[in-house]
């Protein structure tokens, strides 16, 4: 299934991939036996008139990522509609790994034969998924060089895989919260040196830009992309613009939420001028967003997303890439399967394959 970048494709679409859809001992202990992200998805409630919850998966169903057949079906679907590869979220807590089974099996089995890269979700785990943000589950720490070297050794097996996505021959690695890493540049420079020693061409390190730093070079980043909290930060700016009617906001004031912003308005602000950043920048697009399955009335809803609006959003992102060479025409999608955040390309019972069909029309 591995496919070289086609000259017919206008961008290299990489979809973030959540490996949470299977039971783990830790989740059993914290949230009850059999818990996975599907627990939140299936128990979601409609919180205001017209609120479309729960959202139910269609073609792939309520799958279990321990099954190789599921992972193959996901990859075949993604490839058929123009997605170049998945960016699997990777969890490393001072040597302790979490949710590692699906990717470890992809790596060890060689299946599916579909491109991938890794993104380090380097944040502490709290009870925020169940609206318990002050309940600490796992604290993210950075013990020092020995841990950095052990972490790199673990990653190296993936970097050497023929399916691993590269930019200019360098393995692509995404960092969720680069500002949280002490001496980030020093650590990433060490990894680049270790990569060269291992016979690689280096690393292409992309930081998630949450509007929280000015100089990516100081953090040792090669590039940035906007994702996740950029949506929340964008929505927060709405509060100061309500009187100008820039945003149409609907609230259940008597019940205190959730915050609701029209998707058609939000996408006007989610693809910035990429030239404003002090390094190469890649757009990140959102097919939809509704994290009320996790956060209830404290959540954020980008309401009334449609495949046609998503297609326009993607067209904006592709246009923002300009005339850069094909290797650097990356567009990240948030996400392939973040069902409890309400952002997914996988088919649901309302829209089916229409978001994927929109993506294919633009990219190919």
C-alpha cells in the first residue's frame, strides 16, 4: 500500500491518529473496566437544540485497535481518499510508554503497508477527559540525557522503517508542546546528532504552535503547525468580537455552556498567513470539532460543519502553501479519529464518506 508522493496531489495530507480505542490496565484502574475513548463517545448527550450528539461511527464501527483487521481497514480507507499517512500519537513518560500496543504491532508486523510518522504527546495526563482536570494520573517529566538517549533508541526502530514519512529524507517527528520541554533545543540537537550517527539524514522536527512562542529556532524546531489548542484560542478571541458580529455564538446561558461557534466562521481564522512564522509553517485543518463528549458543558462546539465547508477549508490550506516544492507541501488534519473531540475523517452515520470524498476532490 505504500505509495510515493504523486505529482497529481496538491499536498501531502497527514492525519493525526489517536491510539486510544482499546482497553488498557491503566484506564481500567482509573475509569472502570473496559474503558476506552468509545465510552465517552457513546455516552455523549445533546446539550442544546440542534446539538448532534452522540455521533456514531459508520463504516468502521466501534472498533478495537488491538485487531489488525481494523488497522488495515483504516489505512486502506485513508489511502483511497488521498491521505498520505498517519501521525500516530506517541506517549513517553520518563521511559514509561502508554497506549503503545497498536503502533508497536504496526511496526513489528509490517502491516498495514501505509506511511506513518510519530508525534510525541508530551503532556501530563489528568482527569480532564472526564472533567476532572485537577486529578493527576501521570506527570510528564524530563529526567535528563540518559532518558533522552533511551527515548531516541526506542524511536529509532520506527525512524528506520521504510514506511516512515520523511521531509528531504529526514524522518518527520511532531512535538505536541515544545515549550514544556526544558532545554528543548539542546535535546533536539542531541537527537539530530544521534540520527546522523545512526545513518539517517537527520530529523525534521515540527512543533505544534499554540500561539505560545515567538522563535521556533530557540526551541530547536525545523517547522511548526497550528493544532488543537489553536481552535480553543481562536474561539476565545470571539468573546472580544461579539459586538462586531464577527462571530455568531449561541450559548445556553442559563446552563453555562457549552461554547458554540459556527464552523463557517471559525474556518476563516484557522488557516493563517504562513509567512508570519519565523520558520516553515504547515497548515492544520479541522473537519469538525465538538469535545462535549469529554467536557460536557465546558466544551467547545464548532457547529454546522458540512463536507462542502470542509472542502473550502482544505482549499484555503492548500492555497496557503504557495509555490513551495512538493516535499514541503504538508497539510496536517486534526484528526483521523478523535471521536471524543468531535474531529474525525472516519465516516459517521450522518455524513458517511463525504468528508473523505471532499478531501480527495481537493488533493487529487
